């Protein structure tokens, strides 16, 4: 069996908050796929950008998730931030692609791309499975990204 490598930075974030954030991504992407309104992928683009570039404190989804965690006393489960940040980079690419594809009315490509984003967000939010480590491992094996350890 192949070894999976995840990026690490020894900075902890709340797994519960991360999973709720993925839930907002899931709902927003589904809303976009059913309405086609470009505002939804623009919101995803903003949110992923903030989280990918270490500005997660300003992320609308992360802030909303933090409020839910605090309001309902959901607790704290530590997880490393780096794999989640890497996943945000991937989400950023997906969201930017969805914006461009929507503006150019490339609907045949929008649906499969949106479906992949829905699947990744579902895996994280509902099952707690971060596909980012698998993508990261694949990309480092093929030397498409520099391994960060």
C-alpha cells in the first residue's frame, strides 16, 4: 500500500469548525449548481482565497462555523492546519474555474467540476475525510508541487 503524505505546519485548528466550514462549501456549491447564479462561486472564491492565504479569520464560512461551534458548545478537536490550507488552494482553483466557466457559459464543464467540489466537501464535512492529502501525495509523486514537511 502506498504511503500518503500530508503537508504539515504544526499549527492546530478545530476539526469541528473545519468540518462545518466544508459543510457551508457543500451547501453553497449545491445552491450554485441548482441556480447557476454566479454569486455563489464568487463567494466560494472569496472564502477559499482568504483561507488559502492565511486569512482564515476573515473567511465568512470559517467565521460562521466558529460562531456555531461557540453557540452550541461543540468543543475543540485539534487537527493540523496545513492539509486544510492545501485543500483551500484546491478549492480556490475550483471556485475560480467555476466563475470563469459560468461567465463564459460553459455549462457542460460546470456540472462535473461542481460535482467534484461537492464530493470533496461532502467527504470532509460529513465523513471527516480530507481528500487533500491524497491529491497532495499524487502531486508530489509527479513533482507537480514541492513537498512540504
